[in-house]
């Protein structure tokens, strides 16, 4: 992972009935949500929370399954995303989007990673149309870690992720992960412990005369995919490993999702210690990447 340099990756733009968005996963067709942020707290207690993108009427669904064939389902009050081996020997993954835009807020999810083999990537992301992304990723080549990363304007630098080893195996147990995204700071959590904090003021790029900090409305997504099925497979295979298995299916499970939308009139202001924890006051996991 450390050998990866800063790469500018051309966005994968595919026309879709709901819009055209970008994604690293080549099978990601690019569904865009159409409405502004809306608070959410769901444990996937009913199948109506998820709809297929091709469905005639998916307006009431909280999440839309993007890919065809559809390998996402609601089972036992959980959202299950599958990576399925095809008759040709490749793998078809699954991507599910929240149907509302998020522009700052607190997003929590209880997740069991499906990345039990090199080459399998499980992702919890906030992706913007300008090519910016806030990520929590699990890769099969180091399945006992969670990676906290961000990039802007398609400048993907996978080697800069903070990647702590988790005390609990994330492929065998469900863990609560949280992203607190505010106008001036960004913090990732695993099991209540801060993984990484980035302050906007520290992202100033003198040569570009701008802050390289995610600041555009984004869509929340969950996905499981094969590292060879990306817009840049050489990049993602160096990062996540190469699939060398006869396993027919891998599954990522999301037990619950909570979204709190940011508002300047609420406690989610930058001065709130509950929404904007500092690196000095919060318990932290040690990590192998930058703290921001």
C-alpha cells in the first residue's frame, strides 16, 4: 500500500435514469439521490426500505440497490450485500445508495465486513459529484483493519489511509462505525474510538490555492466489490490484493444505519464537543496512517 503515489483517476460516468455520478467500482452505474438530507434511523425491519434502481416506483424506499443483477437484499432485519461468482469466473458485486443527499452530519452504521479474502473490498462511503469521497474500507488482504480515508476531486491516494488493527475481527462480528463530517473537521470512529481526525484548516494546498477538504453534498453508499472490477484495477489490486479463491459468494452485512443531518442551529456546530471531538480528548485507536 505504501508504494502507491498520488493518482488522478478519471471518473467513471455512466448515464442513469436518476443522474450520472462517479465511483471506483466499475459496476457502479452512478445513481444520484434526488432530495436533501433527511434524518434516518433504521434497522432494516422491512423489505420496503430497499428498492431496485430499475423498479417502477422506488420513491418511498430509503435505499436503492444500484446494480443489475441485483445482489442486495433485506434479510433478518439486516441489509445484506453480496459479491457473487459468475459462470465466467468473475465476480458481480453490490452497491446500495441512501436516497437523500448528505451535506455534513453524523453517519453511523453497524457493519460486518465481507472482506474475508484478498481482492474483496467492503466500503462505507460518502461520495460527491466533484469526485470527493469520505471512506471507511475493509480489504481482504488485511481483513483485521478498517481504513479511514478521504480524497477530493478524484485525487485518490490509498496509501494515506489510517488503518488501525481492530480488537474485534470485523469480518466475524458486527461493529459500529461512525463518520462525523462537519464544515471544519472530519472524524472516523470504530466501536466508539476515534480512528482519525482531519481538520479543514490543515488541508490547504498552496499550489492549488484551495482546501483539499470534502465540502460538497454527497451520497451515502455501501458496497462490496472485487478489486479487479474498478476503473483502475492495477491501483485497487495493489491496495486490496488479488482474488485467488474458489469461494462462490461473499457477504457484507449492515444491521442498522443512522443519519443526523448537519444544521448550524443545532448542537452539530463546530464548537460542539459531542459532534466535533478533538484528538486530545477522545480515546483513539493507534493507526498506521496519518492523523490529518
